[in-house]
């Protein structure tokens, strides 16, 4: 094969891998569809209660895809969320990140729930980026597109967070390097 053809093929492969990366960068979260179950809970995930009155459970009826989703039933204003067991993921501060999740909310209250990225550094919490769905009683995709971690950030907590009374269902969560 001529050298020029080899170069063209190489260039084509490089472009293809970049396109694949752009479309579907590796999900950094485990069990993102909540399909693997252990002790009646989604493996690798936990419900974290903060304040108010709410509880989290595995959902088997109102799901976006597959057999399972996660639910938060919030009875009283406060804060609680689903998160990975270790809470934090290490990040590369030079890179941008993106996240999305499918959400079904019964609440009409603005800011009732968020897909939330909380950035932390060596001295603790720095800032957050978040996205919300305004659609009620229907599955909707919520997205955070290409955010750069704040200066000093070393890790992130990806939270499916609820603040106001209502029932909230989450499925197919995604968190990845944007570029
Ligand atoms: Ca699922």
C-alpha cells in the first residue's frame, strides 16, 4: 500500500474515533441504568437523606428503560439525593464534563429537584452546576453540557437531588468527559 493511502486511512480512523468519543464518551458512573440489584438496592448507589422528610427506594414500575429506576418520595421540604456509594469521583481539572439523566417529577414547584454536580477541592465544597426539568408527570431528559470544574476542584459529587415535596423518578444517568 502506498504511504499516502496509509496516511489517509490513519487520518480516517482518527476522525472516526474522535466522532465516536464525541457521541458517546465513557460513562464514569457505575450501573447507570440501575439494572444491577444487590440487597434490593441498585448496586453502587445509595440514598442520602439530608433534611426534611423523604425516602429513597428502587422503582420497578415507573421506569424510563429496562426494569428499574430510582425514586425519591419527598413529603416535606428539605434535601436528599441518590449518589454513588463513595459520593466522590476524581476529576481532571483541565477537562470539561457533561452529565444527563432521565427524570419524571410529579412536582410543579420550581427548583424542586436537580441533576447536580457539586465540585470539591482540598478545602471542601467550592461550587455547583445544576439542571432541572420543568416537565411534570412525564419522563424528560435533563442535561448539563460541557462545564469546566472551578479552579481548585479535585473531585465531584454527581447528585440526583430533591428539595420539595413530590415523587421523583430517575433513570439512565450519565456523567462523562466532554472534552
Ligand atoms: Ca433503568
